[in-house]
C-alpha cells in the first residue's frame, strides 16, 4: 500500500482527496494545512493524521508520496523539502512561478532519485483524449489550426485571495490556460513563438487573455482564458482542431460530445462521462503516478514536460506586458 501525505485542503486538496478514495492501492495517512478546521476535517474523513506544521509531518510520519495542493509560489520550497527526504512528489499545476524554481525542482528530483509529476489533468479528460485519438487516426488530415477556450469567474474563494497577487499566481496566463499549453505541446508539438494580450490584473478579480502560439511544425494555436465572468457563472472549456480534411469541435457547456466535421460529410461522436469513480480524470492522474512509483518508471507527465508549458506561459506574460511576440 502506497502511503500519501496530502498537503493543502483547499479546492484541489479536496479534489485529490476524493481521487484517493477511489484508489485501492494508496492511502492518505497524513494531511497538512495551516487552517486547522479544514485540515482536521479532511484528516478525519480520510482516517489520516492531521498536521499544521509541514516539516514536523515530514519528520514524524513515513510516506511514499507527498501530494502538494498549495499556492504556486510555495511549490519549490515544499517540494525540495520532501525530495531531500527521498519522498516522491506529485505537485498541482503549474510547475512553479518561475523557470528557475521549476528547474530546481526537476534537478533535485533527479539528484535524489525520486519520481516527480505535475497535475496537468486535461490530458486525462475524456473529450480531450478522444480528440487526440481521432487526430491520430488521420480522419481529419494534418492539424493546421487549434482554438481553445477556458473561461469562468475569478477564483475569489482562494486562501488569502492569493490569486489576485500575480507575483504569487501568475494570473490566468500561468494558472489557467497553462492546461491548454501543456495539452497542445504534448500532443501537437513544441512552440517557437508566443504573442499574448491580457488585462494583466489591472482590474482586481477580472482578467482575460488571448494567446497565439506558432508551433515549430507550422501549426497555429489560439488560446483564450478568462477570469472575467460573473461570480457564479458556469465554468467552461472548448476546443476546435482544424485539419486538412476535417475538423473536431467540443464545448463542455453544450454537451459531453465532440463533433467531427469531415469534408465528405458530418457526424457526431459521443464521449460518455466516466462510468465509474476510477475513470474520473483526477483519479486517473493520481493512479498513474502511484503506478509509476510502484513500477519504478517515469510518470506519464514529467517535470520536464511541465517545464515546457511553464516556459510558454512565462513567454505569454512577457508578451502581454511588452506588446511584442516572444521567440522561444
């Protein structure tokens, strides 16, 4: 049985906790959060021990994996402390707040011989997986254009409103659309040039960004992300993949299906929602990392892969500030 320490009991911590409940070969044995009420409540629900002190937890309890569901600017410090004790680390996305921080985490994991992965969970979402599978069949030809959106209200529920401080969160360019950057890079190719426009947090609690990516293989991707929707608005994501002989469309708010428009006709392919808890995307990404630890192999999503998405996000932030494209 793989023993896990879950650090952070906010939205993502609760999501990961539910994921572990669906996994049979891992158990959360420790929960850490400085907010005692939240931490104790989660620990009790998982049958785990509660800690308010991270270093004390690492010293006192033997675990195989430390799962970090904490603000981005804390990732480096917490990850390095766990890795120094030869704990495997699963870290929520994005990898880090700076490229230097990300590199230090990757290097430390390699030095200590531990597994390290980052939660780019969109790779496990059914519609996104099915779209990639469809592209790989060649049914829509060679992809030439991708459009993605990821829109919702500002996450005002965060601890100490840390999302509003872009030195801590990076704003939607780093925290939100990095999901799409990772998905595009991993499945369609590396990025060579980035151009972005954004409000850059000038209005607290509202931001909207538009990013154009030019991939090395010539494909163009348009990525849109928003924290400007009204409070309570339904979060939604969408994508279009346009190929030389057809296209694929998906909108999470409209339906759970993806639509394929082929030059010689039109048909719809339905993507079913997970039929059982183990099929849930967050459960799948955690199970995959646990399997990597057990099987002593690289995880599906490595720190180096996450670094590529981070570099694109940081380039987008730079472009949005200077008004100029950034060459990678």
